[in-house]
């Protein structure tokens, strides 16, 4: 089973009938309704990909706060929620996903992590770096400034940082870029 990325406008999601108690407890720790939405989307995606009912899918948080399946056999997930959209990715190996607005202004703070590049829109650069950092499980750290991004195909980039490599597929949807990263080791 290959990787899949599912992206939907938050306004298109059906209303939540009732939240599970574990989801309400998680949401109470910060993030509120957005956390509930991310949990519901993760549970739905994992259930569909693993042939189970969503009520049987258990989720947990990493020490860094990331949402992950409680069972290793369920594979890996990554979720991004921005600008009224949510993207969820699932694969058997580690995966990262992010959504960013195209053409967002470059700032000195962001330039330190995502240096300007004439061939890459800033929104795409940022989405690619964020997805790659999620793949690596390290978040946006200063060492990401050494990440090299290069086109492999019109809709694919390769990210490399020291001995780590990731393949990034991306799509532009209106004013947004969505990027998903898979490990190439």
C-alpha cells in the first residue's frame, strides 16, 4: 500500500455528531476545535486505510505533541491545518505533510530557515521544508537552513540534509501549496 494524501476544505467536513472522551481531553490541553478536527480526520484516514471502523482507531501524542497512531501496525500519519484547509497523509513509512499560501512574504526570521531561491515560490519552499522536518520528526530547527531543495520533476522536489533525503510531491490548489515528504534515506 503506497502513501496517500487527502486534502479538504474545513467547511466541507460534515459536522461532528459527538466527540469521544479521549478527544475532548486532548482538546482541553490546547488547540480546541482544531485539535478535535485533526483527531477526527486522522482516525477516519487510518480506519479507511487499515480496513477498520474509526471507533477502533486509537491515537496518542508524541513527546513533541505530534499526533500518531497508537498501534505501530497502523502506519504513519502527518496532518497540517492552515488557511481553512486540512491535509492528512498516511504511509507505512514515516511521512510529513504541510500546507502554505503561495507567494507569502519572506521575512528575515523565515529566511534563516528557508533561504530565498529564485526558482521556488516561498510558500512552496516553506511547505517543502515543513513537510521534510515532520518526516524527520524534528520540527523546524536551525539545522534545516542547510537543507537543499532541488526539482526532480515538475511536481517533485528532493530535499537533502546531511545523510537524510526526502522525496517531496506537491500540488498547487488555488493560492495554496500542499507538500508531502517521504524518506529516501
